[in-house]
C-alpha cells in the first residue's frame, strides 16, 4: 500500500505539495514541481528486521562566501526506523519517535549544526 499522493511538507511555515514522481517496489519518491524539495520513503527487509527510511532533500541556490557567486547545494534530513519484524507495536515506534522529535528543538539543532555530540 502506498502513501497518499501528493504528500505535503511544511518548511519554514510554507506548505509544499509533493506529487509522487516514482514508485519502485517498497520505495516512493515525491517532489515539488520546481524540484527544490524531494521526499523519499523506502523500506528494506533483511532477515528478521525492517528498516524504514524517510528522507527529505532540499536543493537551493546559496551564496559562496569565497567567490561572491551563487552555487547550487543540497541538504538532506533522514529518519531511519530500524526494528524487528515482530515484537514492537506501531504505538511503541510512534512513542520513541515522538520522544526523539521532542528532544530536537532549535537549541539541539543548533548544537548539531555546531558539530557537538
């Protein structure tokens, strides 16, 4: 079963609509019409485990401080759910994700950006 088409992501308070552009097995790709934002959702089963990936890629024109010219750059944020095929409920997965999401406030992200660990 596939996710709804299109998907919507809100970035900096602006809702972005991403129609599905590709489906291949357990992998779907969604992308804005301007190709600046891509969402990939995929699943891999190996042995007794399932690994689900949710990845957002942003493509942007950014200033190059050395040359004062603009350059194309990419950034991605990835969330991986790695679990056994059986044993954990959807609620337990959601609860752990909610805990991590709540911990990742702007202060935490600033520290990650500053390469703290």
